[in-house]
C-alpha cells in the first residue's frame, strides 16, 4: 500500500464542544473576521502573556508551565511579526488563529490559557489596547500638522490678510492669526484624544463571558501589567461597552471635519479667483487633458475623507443603539470603523502637514486686498463710538459712507473732506487716522484679537501645547 499523508488536524474552534457538526459554509463566511482583526494579534499576544501570569499567581499554572507558555507566546509573536505564521482560511478570527499557533508551539498546554477568560473580554481588551496605542500615533501625526501651521504663522507674523465672514471681505487680520485658528481646532482634537484615553484606560480582562470568573484570578493585576488604570467594575458592562470605540470614532470624525475645513480653504486660496497661495508641485496633480491645470488634490482628498470618518461613526452608533446586555455578535462590526478611522487619519495627516508646510503665500496680494470691500468700516464706526456717538448711529453713518463709495467706485479713505461732511458732520477729516490696515490690526489688542502682540502670545502658547501633545504621544 502506498504511503498516504496523515489527515490534517481539524480546524480550531473556540466554541465547538456541544456541536456535532461544523458550521454551514454560509455561516462560516458571515462569521469570519480574521481578514480585518488580524492586526490585533500583537495586542492579543500581549494580553495572553499577562493572563498566563495571572493564572500562575492563582496557582493554575506551575512555574515550568508558565515558562513554557510565555516562551511559546514569544516564539509565536516573532513568527507573526516575521510573517512565518499567518491566519489560515479556516481561522474564524484572530483569537482562533493564535490559539492554533499556540497549540502548535506548546501542545495541549496551550489549551490551559483559555481558563478564566472568554473571547468577549479578550476582544474588548485587545481593541482598547490597539486604540490607546494608535491614539498616540494619530496625535503624533497631528502634532506634525500643527507644527507646519505654526511654522507658517511664524513666517507671516507681519502679513496682513482679508478676514472673511460669509466668504465676503469683513475686517483685516494677520495671516498668522488665521492660520493659528486652525491650530486651535487641531489642539482641541489632540486634547480630546488625550481625554478619551483616560476613559479608555479600563481593562475588561477578567470579566469572562459576562459574569466574571470563579477562578482566583486578579483583574487588577492584569490591568496594571497592560498599562490600564484599573479593571472594569462591572463585568457585564465590560464585555458589552463600546463607548470607547464610538468616542474614538467621534474624535476622529471631528478631526476629519477640521481637516476638511482647512482643505477647503487651501482649495479656495489656490484658485485663480483668490490667488493667495501657490501649492508646491509635490502636493498637487495635473490634468490629463488640460496642460495648464494644477489641482489641489491633497486638500480635496482631505475634504472628502471627512465623509468617510463621519460615516464610520454613524454606522457604529447605529449598530450599538439597539443591543441588549451583554455581548452580541453585532459587536463584530465595531472594529472596521475604528480601523478605517485610524488608517484614514494616518494617511491624511502627513499629507496635509507636507502640503501646509510647503505652501507659498502671495503676501503682496494678501496685503493689497486686506482692506478691500471697505473692510475698515468697522474701525471707523468704533472711532465714532469712542468720540461719544451711539453705535447704532455710528453704524448708520458709516453705512451711508460705504454706499457713497460704492456708487463712486472709491475706498473709504479716498473720499474728500467736503464729501465726508456732506454725508455726516461726524465724518471730520481726521477720521482717516483709523483707515489703515496696520492701525486696524494694532487696535484689535483684546484677548484673542488679531493685534500682532496678541498673535505672538497665542503662537507661543500653542507652540508649548503642541510640544506637550507630542511628548504625550511619544510616551
């Protein structure tokens, strides 16, 4: 008789004890998640090693067994990292694949690691570990974008620019002030991620399937080893809670909105109609048919990705809204939105940092148009107020002056003394003293204003804040 290959071992299933047959192909195809949750493998192995030590402390593993298990987990981790161990088509999820690998490394001893935990608390732990790690990575990339904006602001502390409301010329501002407004929003995003991390620093491991464990394991010990602040206080909440995932998606979506707003402005600024900025060739593309085109693709893609991030948040919230306690398989849908949010931000943020850092502002054009559209009208009205005129009346007088200038196609400071007097006796020739861009900028010296002294103070504070964010991210 010819030699035959031995039958392959049956696929590892973590739940098959009471079933007489395997799942239908349709169920297997629907249930499989290893194609996207495999990225959790390093965190699952980390939690498994911590769990092994807890089992040892509880007297459920001998010294020799603990050493063998930890050695096998280390070997499996290296094999995963080097690509020598990969999930198989028959693996349902990352946990199934890694248990198969552990059994190959440690034999039946690997089966002891399942005591005192369930996939329910295991996956909740893995996902928290992954997101806490990647929140720092996102924050680090965000700090690079903030640095790029701050660098541009430092280079343009003396550059006047049109300030807009309703996309219409409103009042002159410093270009640095405008750029730092975006940094303020991004700084809140970074602060939001740091604040999120405090609530995410709770370990579900030890909750088991939903009711905890009768084994003498110590959830606080494993929480401390994995870098969590505490173990969960309620085992049912521990396995069913996905607030941390939804909140991360919200922080990512709002960051995406802020990226979109910045992207929209770069699109406008680089247009022929605005002509405020030139995009570096490395961050623009051309047209396949129009040789003259230079398209702001990075800015547009950042704008477009916001919809993806908002959609992920909306989808996850919709999944969670009707789930009874505790674990339900619907929660398999929690991972792809957060993975996609992480992947999206880690692609968009460096591209936007490079785009912003290489922008070339047309400062002469910005300065020449800073007062366009009678943007100094408010300064004139406020001068009249300082001289005792009620603002309502001052507003009316300057409004008449603006209409006169529109009819005669001139700027406020170009109106003759006689014509000023005809419009209102309040408009004496010396009102021209406030009709300069530099004067208007310097006058806005209240906290948060666009005066150079205030913008310099704001810039210094933001520089320190971004350095603090970067330090947290690297920690």
